[in-house]
C-alpha cells in the first residue's frame, strides 16, 4: 500500500509503489542493451539468482531441460508466446506471495493466521501516533481510506484478513474491485487544487530543479506525463490516471518478446525447446530459469 506521509506528499514513493511492475528505465543498460543482471534479480529474485550462479553448468542444463518441458503445457516441444507469458505470470505471482508472507508473519502479532486492522495500524504507524499528526485532516483521511480498502479486501467479512486477503490488500491494483480505490487514493494524495484532475506540477510534486541532471529528470517525467495524457489537455482525468497508476505487468510481455527475439532462431514466433537449450546463457538471466521452485510451480502449471 502507499504509505502515509505527513506534510508534503512523497511523490517518488507513490511513483515507485504504483510503477513497481513497470521499471522500464532499469530494463536496459545505458548503451541500450538488455540488462541480464536486472532480469536475474527482478524475475528470479536475489536469492534464486545467487543460487543459479552457484549451480554447476551440467546441472543447470538438466534443470533447464526439465523446466522447459513444464513450460510446454501442450507437450508439442514448442513454447508458444502464450505459454511463456503464463509461466512468467505464475512466477511473478509467487514472487509477490513470497514477499507478502514475510510481512504477514511480522504483522500477525497474536499468531492467529489472520491480520486485524489494529495489527495493521500498529505496524504501519507504530504503537503511538504523534498527537498533532493524529488530529490532522490528511492523517484521518488516510485512515478512512485504509479502512475502506481493508473492508473490500475482507472478502468473507470476518473482520480480519487471511493471507490471501492480505495479498489482495497489499496489491489492490491487481484486483478489479479495488482498482478504483487505488486511483482515488492517488488522486486524493496529489490533486492539490481538488479539481479532480492531475496536472504536471502536481505529478512531480511541484519540485524546482536547477542543475542539468534534475532538468533531465523533469524532462523525462514530462514525457511520461504526456504519454498518459491521451487527449492532450495537459492534465490526467481518472481514466488516464488509472493507466498511470495501475500496472498491467507490461514487463512480462517485454521479457517474452526479448526471449523470442534472441532465442527464436527460425523467427516463427515460437521457441522450440531445442532453440532454448541452445541459448542456455540467455535464459540464465530470465525468470524462465527459476530453478529453486520447480516442484512448487509444477503443481501450478
């Protein structure tokens, strides 16, 4: 969830949180080449990427062969774009769940395998909240929004969140019934003139920049703003804001295209298992080589 920030809104925090699944600027190195190290950490996770680097080459090859046959769900020895995309999404879902397990365990103070709003508040704000902050209008609006999101994530109306419900709470942008809440939250945070739109100065937090490096940052932010301002009126309406806020995991489509472009030697739009094995070094930096989780993901697919 987007954390509460007293005073001025931490726009970079909002941007990082809402664009966590689309870090385009890190997909490529400065020379424009694909960044295999980033792929390894983003799609395998640091622990799995480290494990992979320690595996003997012969073992890597055998695990890769086994993995590719699992990705090939129709057993035709060809990995289609759809099969590859589905596999990567399963890997990604597991990554999010693994991250959520750590937070869930930490918040579940009474070890009831569920999270109350009181436990959530304690771990969000601490045991006590500064009196002035607690009385502020911004803080109280934030609490109201969090309670509303908590209630929507509480599918069984138990008053607590199970682990699956907690994952929904943590990633409301992935659940249709909560996407409007996410957009409203961001709009309330950054729409300083309360006109129901987000203008460019509001998007960047009205930050002034003087040196060349910061000027470049503003230029990049303006380019991104214009990309989402589809009607060109200089401000984002709720539909346009939703496109900015809600990640659609485009990075997975990017990775699928990257693998096909590099390993599909006959350019038929499909990846033959023989082609994939011939590009073992390429796949080493891809989520397709999530070696540490073969047994778990075998059941999912």
